[in-house]
C-alpha cells in the first residue's frame, strides 16, 4: 500500500533573501520504510519544525526531492498541485497536544478526515470505530474530548492520524504532556500501528525516556541530519 | 459530511442562545421602529378612511385641514351640495387639545360634526363599539376607546362638560391621538372661544372705536359686538360623491367656481404620508440604519470572537486537509444561525411588546420578511471579517516551532 514509505534527498529550506536569508535546512536526507518508527531529535533552532513542516507539505522546500510512497511530492522546485488533499489523504499528524475538535465526539473527531475526503458518514464512522477498538478507546466513542483523560485524548489523536491509512505519520512531541507510563503506552501504540497498517512514522521528540525505544534516530543540528542507530529497546 | 457549524452550536448552545437573545432584543427594537412607521402611515390612512369623504374642500391655497390651518364659512357646504355628482357635504372642524376627565387629561383630536338628521354624514365615526351616536346639538361626545373614557363619563373640553354617549375604535389623528367627536357648534366654540377677560377687553376696545359709534347708525356697535362673539367658520367641508361620479372633475368645478382648494383621496393621502409624517419617517429611517449598523457590528464582533476562540482548531482543520470553503461555510452558518435565533427572539419580543406602546405599532408580515432577509444579509456580511481571518490562519500554526 505505502510502497517506499517516505524518502527525502537534499532537502533545503531558505527563509528570506539576500543578506538576511537564513538556511533552516541545508540538504537533509532521510528515509523511513513502511512499518518503521524513527525518532527525529535535535536542539531548539536546529530545524526540526521546518523539516516537519516540509514533510507535512505545509511549507514548500527551496530545493530537494521528496517521495511519499510511490508519489513524487517535491522535485527541485516542482511540487504536486493539491497539497491540501495530499495532507488529508496521504499524511497523518499527531500533535504535542491532541488538538481534538472540541465540539465533535470521539468517533466524529476520527471520522472527520474520511468524511472530508468524501467517504459516506457511516463508512467513515465504521473506520473510526475500528481504529478506536484497535487503540482500546472504543468505550469512549460517544464521549466529548473534554471528558477524556490525557492518554485517551492522545490515543484518539493517533486514531485520527491513522484513519485515512496514510503512508506516513508525523508525530510532533506526542508524549510531551504525558507521564512515563502513558508516554510508553503511546510509543507502543505507534509501533503497533506502524506494523499493523504498514505506515512509516516519524516521531519528533525531546523526551529522553522514549529516545531509547527507537531503532533508528535522525539527529538534526544546524539544518543537517545525521542518522544513527538507536538503542532499539522497544517498549515492554 | 457532518455539519461542523451545527455541532459547534449544539456544543456551546448557551453562548449562542444568550448572544442570540441579546441580538434578538436589538432586532425586536428594529422591528418595532418599523412598526411605528407603519402605524403612523396606517393612522393617516385610517383618518382618511374613517372620514368617509371623497373630497376635502378647504381654504384656498392651504394643505388643510390636517396639515395646515384652514378656515371656511360654515354655509359653504350648501353650494357644494348643489353641485351635480355630490351626494353629501358636511362641515367639520378639527382641533387637538387636552381633554380632561377628573384629575387626568388625554391628548385628543376634537372633531366637530353636525349631529341629528345628518347622521352618517362624512366626518362621523363610521361605527361604534358601544353606546350611540350624538343626537343632541350640545354637550354629547363619542370617544375612541384609546382615550380610556367610558360610557357616561363627563369629560371637560375648554369650559364645557360633555357626556360620553358612544365609543368607537381606530379613530385617530395622523399623529396617533385618539378622536373625540362633539357637536359642530360646540367644536366651533371650543376652537375660537376667548376667555371672559379677553371678551370684555375686546368689547371695550370696539366700543371706544369711533368708527363703530357713528351718529345715525344706532345698531352698528351691537352688530359688531355680536359678530365678534360668534364663530361661523369650519375647517373643511367633507364631500361624499354619488356612485360613478368623477372626483377630479367635481374637484375642478369647486376649485373654479367656489375659489377653494379641493383634495381628492390620493392627494390627501400624499399630504398626510408624504408631508405630514415625512420628517418622522426620515427620523425612523435613520434609527433603522443605525440599528442595522449596530446589529452588524455586534454580529461581526461575536462571530469574530467565536472564531478567534477556535483559531487552533481551525489551524488543525486546515492542516489535516479541510477545504477553505468548508471552514468558511462553518463560520457563515454560525453567523446565519445567530441571526435566525436573534430574529426569532426579536419577532416574538416585538409581537408581544407592540401593544404596550402608547402609539399604534403595526407589524406587517412583509416587514418581517424583509427584516429577516436583512438580518441574514447583515449576518453574512458581518461574518466576512471572521472568514477572512480564518482563511489566513496558517496550517503550520498547528505544528509547534
């Protein structure tokens, strides 16, 4: 389904021009295979957020190439036409805070994405319930976001990221607001979901306790990534 | 696709209902203002309808008897009555004054009509809701129920007391003052009667004038004094025409041969609506514009605030691929919903509050429809600022950094 996961080569991003131009990314290379969960770590100002925005098709890179599954997204100034549809159908997002829509119940928060893509309501809700069951929050399906615990909200957010079966999920500090036990639970879920749905997952994190769980880690510093093998201890 | 606007409204219904209630009161005031204008126009038309006249004959070059003073000799009606096509002609006087009942007084339009054999003539109240018409030549009155007078009440007009013998309804002046009908002679006296001191002073002045005290004309002074203490003038002659008679032709004949001014029904309506209440109408129009602007500003502010509260959710929605038009539709629908709630509250408020106003408030269905459409348009326009802001939200705002 997801072909080659996500692959970027020589990705650059320059803000501004002339003397005041800032190179936030200076030729980033990265590849994440389907079913793989990798960590992306780096200090503040290293270019993590810029890379995440490029990967999430929110901003255009200045140069470089990006392939998602079998689809070319950017190639040296060229890009696919409809980034909005790309984000909706091919990229899943999990944020630091769950950012669930407060006026939709749990099921509809998850089902909203397929609905936006034109999937009939009942089918979208069926997909949502399936994922909620997989994430063990099906019993809160009719609850409103404010009625959920932090861990439950994050699981619902993961379900939302997965519901359109994207080839890649970008998780931005998904464990930041959680205690150790819940943070580990989230990482375990991400690993399970990556395996089950053959999805490439990139986890941006500062969280020391989850860094050892990754088998591969990308360090980013001054706009350049360095790949290294992680401890890969996984999650008990 | 689910309705995002509907879900948001259901989720925070209290905010919407209370805001809609406040907006509704404003819309209610707007509807009442429109109703006041309609009431003024209706009062003017009621005045013409209830007079039962086809032609108004008034002093030359005046807009009388309602918009300007007019004075005619009270025997002129006989010559008008003799014209072909004229079925009835009746003298009438109008004067607005305070009518007393015990310790209170009521602003009323006094209408002097010829009682007795001319019953049902132009100028008479066309129907009564209680009691009887005036049958005696003096000191009887028929009052509109809006005066609050009851049958048998003794009311004071100038120096005389009148017994209320009949009650009528919707007989009002163009200004909305309820009418009190009294015999013509009494009305003439009420209109022109001076107080005793003024009469005495006038007689003294006249008596010392050598022009009225000439040798060889012994009755001259008495005749002059008599003429000064009587009043033979009326404000207008109301004319009812035979079926099929042409008002314009008869009016032209009266203008030519009697040297008077004559107004037909459309002309009189134009005077009342186009001139007499024109300033009030402009005033109300200004208020309507101000209220519309205030309503728009309130809706814009509320929708803007509600949208600002959801800025993070909007960024997330955009990031996960929601179309701009879906987000714009959500905001627009919420603004429209607010308008609908406000209009419903305003319409109910105006309907129940209208009878409590001292002047007649006429809420017309077409005004409600126009008001509803205006509210929808205002809400749609007011939502544009919030929509513009929402569409400018960067989806990247959902991602940290």
